[in-house]
C-alpha cells in the first residue's frame, strides 16, 4: 500500500495541520495560533523546495473489498477510505483534512476556487433563524439539536461563457372588453410578433457532481465570481471536496439549454402591449466561447425531524440557505380558520353597509 496518496498543508512554525479560516481568509494553526496568508505559504513552499500538486508523483491506491480507495493519513497513520469522486476528506480518528492528491491532477485539476466565507457555526446559526417569516413552521424544527451532520463541501462546477443569436415568433393577443346596455363584448386582436437579437452570457454554472441534487445546487445560486481565486489545494484544508463526474461534453448541453431559455425569455419580454404572448417558433444558436472548472463552497446540513431526514444547503460564499421546511398541521388549521373568519367578517360588514346585496 502506498503512503504517498494524501497531502496536507502544515504549519511552518510547528508542523501541525493548517486549516483555512473563512472569516479571516487566511490559514490558522490550532496549536501554536500562527496565521499565514497564501503568499506566506507559497514563499515557505518555495523556500523548502515543495513542488506544486500537479508536479508530484502519484501512485494508484489499493482498494477495499467494496472497491473503495484506501489512503494512509499522514498525521496519525490510520486508513482513510474514499470513493472515486472524493478529492478531500477527513481522517475519522485525528479529524485532519486529507487532500487526495491523485484526484486533483490532469483534467481534474480545477482552474478556480471560491473560498468559504462562512464557518460551520455560521451555517448552524443561519439554520436556527430560518423560522423568521415562517409562521407555519413547527416551533422546534430549527433547533440545532435536530442537525445530525454539518459538512462544508467544495462542489465541482463547470462555468461556461456562451454567446447566443437567433429569433422568436409569437402569437400576441390584445384583448379588449366593454359593456353596452345589458351586453358584454370582448374583442381579441391577434398579431404575429417577431424579435431577434444576440446575447452574451458569462460563467453559466453547471453542477458537475451527479451526487448532489441539481435543484438544491441551482437554488443556492448565484455566486459572486469576483471572488474567484486561482486554484491551490491549500483552500481545501478543513473542508471536504468532490471532483466532477459530469463530463464537459454533457455539462455544456445544460449550459446551452439555460442560455437558450434565457434568450427566449428576454426576447419575449420585449414584446409589450399585449395581454397574452405565446412563443410559437424559436431559432436560437448557442456557441461556447470558454469553459472553466471551479470548486464552489456549500454547507450541507442533514436535519432529522421526527425520524425524517431533510437536507438544507447554504451558499458558503453568500450565506443563502434553502431547504424544505415542514408545516405544523395544528398551526395550518388555526391559520386557515383565521383567514376564513376574516373573509366572512369582511363579507358581513360589506353586506350591512350596502356595498354588496
């Protein structure tokens, strides 16, 4: 079994494992309390002659009986088991990050990364406050005690620059109604409307992992790409990470579909002055200009409420959280009774003042 399969960033002062601090955007040592910027670490690497990750020799790891890859923790010597798509994980014994260097080379070496800006504690606090504005949520649902697991994961994303050009045709209806005497009239004028244009889309994100539900990943967008950093494995310290298993040639189709839908929607919105607009024909061409492979930060919270597991996700850069909040049936009944009573009270008032009869 090879022992060269994992990589950690160690403190230049005491040789302990360093972890990335989202709040300070630097690296902290939990033992000697030293802090380092990325420039500090790169200078140290250059001084000691450490090679870049992509230049290091990698060796195929052994596999267990279930086909999982086996690595050796550089800190405590324990075995680390990971599937083929995991590129950073934790040792279950010493809890140190294990960056699986043979998973981050060649076509799987990311171009960019957006570092985490929120910590695990931030994610838990965000979950604790999700009840605001949700009157039908069970009172104890957002109790942090219901959280079984909280994981900070770098999710692989493809980012595409796409240009679109084309046109649409739509049946546009202008509906006019009027009353003469006891008769009501409706007139419908139908027009054939056309619109054409060119559009440029920058960095359309496509979730590159088949493990994570696309609806969750799409819902926590957008990310601010001004924070994109050139990838270095040091950003993975203290977090999990996945490598893509949705290849470029498949992911680009998703991006093209999204750009086509956005183009049609924008062209349709330019047809104004009608009550109804139905697109009956479209001819949109999509051209990929550029693609990048990036790791984007996500906090995943597995919440167990009354024996049912629910997954909540928080954008690790913006703090946006999404998830399926349950409804308290008692609160729902009370709410509907209150709404019905209010409507009936209004009806009675309007009746007695003669507005309705």
